[in-house]
């Protein structure tokens, strides 16, 4: 078990308490008139976006595939054009995309594409049922939008727990006036993997939704809000991130412990680290025993674009023998900070610069609290590959998270009176797996049932109040918010157990936007809400 005793104080700043009284503004009464995802206000806002005049046309085919994870390991999964991650999509700020999703998934499965972090027009956000009907099997849908903000993004489905399959790929929006100086670039995608190895994400969710109340755990079992089993490591994962129980499978009831992760603890995350046990943790689709190798030369300055595409795992990332200079998070620049390691929750992205030494160096993504790693390698000289069990000392060095960063001056929100405050209470627990926002599970049949209302032009404050004993990475579609009064601009942020994080954004992108936990299983269980613009 990975034990970290010096970090709780360091990362207490993940919880940024807001000033002033908490207020719930989405009270009772009739639902106000709302701006439609394809209404005139959405079209008017889209016209204001800076456009380059260039359009990228492409087709993304979602289909069943057999993928090679390295070291002789294959998995039957769903992927874009048969590869994991999907092919990188790279454009310049102001370019338009005409991306046709061709749904060739089996069993009449519907799907969609969500462009994570992009402040695009609402009807292209890819979040059924709020912004579009799901794309039916055998059908196509073309997403047309302008990507006007440079940064590191990615795309994935927004239906069920499809995020935990192989349907994800990087989206890089380059800055035509790039201020950073560097020689090379490497996009690094992190993922927790079980699909086609120990089961499917649907199997996992079927088990988790039974909750711990349906499991015969005996005396001393966990409380309703978590599943700390006294520090026992029941993860089934070895030090190299491989499974000690390759035949793990879902059960029909009773214990139901085929996929549920027990005893995963992290002081960084405030206790319980996650719900799901994964046999592998991947970097760019490869297991640690057979890693991807990035080849360069000593002295080269490299920009790493780090993306956590996982469904249930936070990663602590470090490069052996090197320090990171953090330049961006979630696509937006920050005041440069040096660090030995970074903490990434699901959905978060960081850009860092490193100046390479001479040799062979492991880039390690420690699955926080799960006693397993993902690994890739940078090679600039001679030497053997690091072992799959490598633990660079930098993992225990100076660790940075979003709360310790500051927005660059040119993207910092101007000082302005807050017009509307919403209390976003994160509720639920493991006993009945009843994750929700403000005590209400999101209703896919009636998405506007409990709207979080804003009006165009308002400065809005969201107070994420985590009443649970688990951490939640909270993601807002269509916008970036600022952590506190001067923190970084982000679209996804970690909210620790029993803590409050206050974020601010300007309501400048009309429509109906999902707000949810980016743990795929928490979100699907109901920890979602809809931020809607009043007409």
C-alpha cells in the first residue's frame, strides 16, 4: 500500500473556500424559460468567435476492435478506427471542425462525442439528452464548431460508461502566436484499463450500483459514504500494474466483489482513492512492461501535454531525473511553477516543459492509492529500459496540484461583482451508490427537472460542497472557471471529501451545459446537473 504521510497539509489547498454566504439559487417553483441548445442566442454567440477560415473535415468511426496493449496483451474493446488512444486531432485556434461520427458499435448501442474542455456552441457539445439525441447504431452525426481557444483537450463519448472503453483521443488546439519556446512535443494520455480483460465497464457499473449494502461484508465493514476496509489491500493489482486475478468477473449478487476496489487509500485524495480495480494502467495505450518510448536528444526542451482520460483513477506523474515547469492546466496558461510531480484527476490536463538529460528515463503515472503504475520512457542516450516496477524519487518530491497554481495575468478574470451564487452539494455514498448533486440524481428522461440557472452576462460563483467521504473531479461543459480569486482557469477540478471549492465564471456561452463528476461511474449513477441559461 502506498503510504504518504506528509501530504495532507500540502494539498489542503485543493479546497478553496469561497467568501460570503452559500446560497442555493435553483429553488422550487416552475422551470423558467430556457435558451435552447440550437436557439438564436447560441448562434449569435458562435458568430462572435474568432475564425481562421480553415475547416478540418474528418470521420471518426466508433466500432468494436481488438487492440494491442503491449507485452502480448490484447483486449476486445470499442475504439476509434481500431486504435487506443484514437488518432490525435490537431488544429490551430480559430479553425473549424466538421467531424463526422460514424457509429458502428455492436448491439444497437447509441453513442456521442463530447469535446472535453472546448467552449464550443451548445448544440455541438455531444451530451445527450441535453444537447442532442444520441447517435443511433449505423447512423452518422457531424459535429461542426470552431475551436477558438488554444490548449490541450480530448474527446470521448458522453453516454453511459463508454468513457471507460477505448473511445478517446487527444485534441490539440495550437496557438498561432505560441509564446512558449521548446524543441519538441509529446502528447501523453493516461488511462485505467479493464475493458476486454476482466470484464466491461457495463459489468462494473452493474456491480457498483448494487452498493455495499448488498454485500455480505460482516462486522467492521465501511460506512455508507465510503469503503475503507481498514487499510487492507484487496485491489488485486501487483507492483507492475498487472492483475493477480486475471479471471476476475462480475457476480450476480451477494459479495459482488468482482470489480469493486477495497482499501485504496490516499492522503492526497483525502482518504478513499477510488471504486474500481483495474488490471492495467496505460500511457498512450501501452502497459508498463512494454512501454512507449519517446526518442530525443540531450538538451532538448520538450513540451509534455498530459491528459488523464481515466474513469476512476487520479495519477501522480513524474519523470525520473527531471523537474517539470508547469505552463498550463486545462488549456489555459498559469504562472510558471517548478515541480517534481503533478496530481491529475480524471478529465484534467497539464502542460509542462522539461529539458532532457542524457540517458533513459521513466515517465511514471502512479495510480494514486491503488498500488500500481503506468509507465512510458524517454530515451536520449544508451541504457536499458526501466523495470515496470520503477518508482522515481520525484514521485515523493515537490508535488503540485491546481490549488497551488495561479492564472497567467492575460487569462485571469477581471474583478467583478458576483451576480449569482449556487451551492453545488455533492452527495451520496457507496452503501447504496446514490451519487447525486444537491441530493437529486440526474434524470436522463427529464434533464431540466432541477436546473442550475444563470443569465447571459452574469458573473457566477459555484460552491462545490463535498458532503461525501470520496473525492470528486467536477467538470463544467462549455466554460472555464477560475479557482478562487486568482487561481488557475480550469474546467475540471478536484473537490476533496468534506471540503468546499469555490469557482467563478462568466456566463458568456448560452445554452444548456452539463456539470458533473468526471468519475464515469459517479456521473452515470447520478452526480450530474444541468447549468442552463434563462431566456
